[in-house]
C-alpha cells in the first residue's frame, strides 16, 4: 500500500548563453523528521 506524503519539489534551471541546458530537481519528503547532528 502506498500512501500520499507531502513532498517539496525544488527546481533550478542550468542556463548557459541564454539557453537552458538542464533542470536540476530535488524532492524532499516533508513527513520525515530531521535529527540534529550528533544525536542518534
């Protein structure tokens, strides 16, 4: 079973000489809590 989870999508175009060569995207699962560094 797959559940819907909130996701943040960020996109950054890679542009050279006025032309888009690529688009870099990052998908972040907002449901996962982050753990501070040094904690386990």
